[in-house]
C-alpha cells in the first residue's frame, strides 16, 4: 500500500463508478427518471389557525392570535419525496467505500511532493 491509498482505491473503482454514473445520467436525460429522497423539514408559512387574520383574531385587531402570537406566521413540519439534490459523485464514492475527503488530502499531499521534488 502506498501513501496515496485512497486515490488508488478511487482509480481502481472507475470500472464500477463510471458505468453507474453513466446509467444514472442516461436515466435522467433520456428517460426523465430522477432520484428522489424522503425528507423531513420545517418551513415558515402563513398562520392557518381559524379566525387568525395576519396575526390578529378576525374582527379584533387588538387581540393577537394565540397560535402565532401576532406574527401571522407559523413554522410547520413538512415531509415528502423531494428530488435528490445532493452530490452524486459523493454518493457513488460512499457506495464504493471511498472517502473523498481522504482523496482530496492525498491529492494535496501529492502536489506538495511533486513541487518539493522539482526544487531538488
Ligand atoms: Zn395566527
């Protein structure tokens, strides 16, 4: 094993990662099929409590809504299928057991080594 073990692992895995990446790209561009992931998130939206009108009780402009405390907005929990918007290269690397952070560290070390050898 060399000092650039993770880079060698990445190079050796190209036979697997390239066809997998091309297949996913083909699915998306030729077939309109994309990866989705089930996620939970929160988002702010208008308060939908019955009787709340922009944060105040309907007909009572001095009485703030007890659900949104007069802001007219609430934070809602959401969940559902959303397009996979993360880095596909990172996903392929994870599938192949390759640590991309180590690859980057090794590449930087490799460049440092090359520069130092050129000085000699
Ligand atoms: Zn409200």
